[in-house]
């Protein structure tokens, strides 16, 4: 007689790798928006900041969420990530990666995945691949998917509409992704394409100012975000963008269980 599956009372953790393997595609901003949405929905969230040069995600959430700074270009760095994941069971842990990390992912992801499977604490891994409209975004994803895609339970391809003027049509700027055989292959395995909305440059300049940076949901609040000094129109744009992010992320993270946007005042 076959043995019944072993039940565990351990909460399931989720480990999300925000990746793109090139600079300038918006990885940090996607990670920031995702962390903000999850935090506001009541989820337990923690951050692994692996971008040692521009730790923008850690800057935004350093006063709000558990944050680990690590260099995943080293074996020691991956060991730090392992220990951090084990420290926060039941959390969604978002790792923001630097550009040019593909070779290290290829060499270390298998060991990391085996470590997680060896633990009593269940962890699901997701790859959130952020791309612009260029050929190399699709080509690099194809290389990553072939090398270590099998270690992820789900893959979300995030098309950053900042580079597409908001156009997500089949024959628009992201046509290379729409027509890629890889898109069909990934979506057959419960993958998703997410269109990440662009935010007005005037708002970006204020909310991502490292001297005043705070979670988007705080910055949109007229009282909590007073130091960001948003004008009424800018606060409105940020509020609308957060609502657009919530709608874009919902197929991947589910509906919000609490308001995703703070009182805009």
C-alpha cells in the first residue's frame, strides 16, 4: 500500500526572483511595486537586495520590512540568502537582482533549489522576468529558461510599458515577445505575461529620490508622505498607477484583501 503524503503544518513561503539579466529594464521598480502591493494586502513580505550598486528596493523598504543585503556573485552570498529564507517562514521573499547575474544564476540556482527542497519548510520559487522591447530581453529569457527555468514553479514575464508608451497590443512594441515560441511554451506551464504600467516621470523623480524614498503607498498619503512633497496632480497620478499595478499583478498574486492604496487625502 502506498504511503499517504506527509502533511506539514509549516506555512508555505514564496521566493520571488525579480530578474532580467540586463540593466535599465525596471527590475527594481517592479520589485518595489510588487513588495508594496503585497505589504498593503496584509502578506508577510521580506526583501533580499542583491543589487549591491543600486540597492533601491532596500532603500524603499528598510524601515518597513525585513531586508537582507547580499552579493549573489559569491557562494557566501547564496548561503546568506538560504539562511534569510529559513528565518522567515510563511513570507513572500522578493529578491531584487543586479544586471549581468545570469552566469551566477546558472551556476548556483540548482544548489539553491536543492537546499530548499531538503528543508522541512515548503518554499515555492517564482521567476519574474522584466523586459523591455529589445531582442536581447527575449533572448536572455530564452537562455535563462533553458538553463534554470525548471527550478521555478511559475514564471511571470513582466513587459515594462514604460518602454512601450503603454501599448500592449499584439502588434505593438512588444511584438517580439508576443510572437516568440517561448511565450506559448511558458504560458502552457501556467506562466503569465504581465504588463507593468508606466509612471509619469515627474512622479518618478520625487518618489524615487533616495533622500526621501518610502513605500509608494506611504508616499501617496498626503500626511505620511508629506516629505515627498507631491503636488495634487502628482499624488493623483501615483494613486492611479498603484491601482493599475494592483490590476496588473492580480492574476499572479490574487486579489487584494486590504486596500492597496493608502488614503490620498
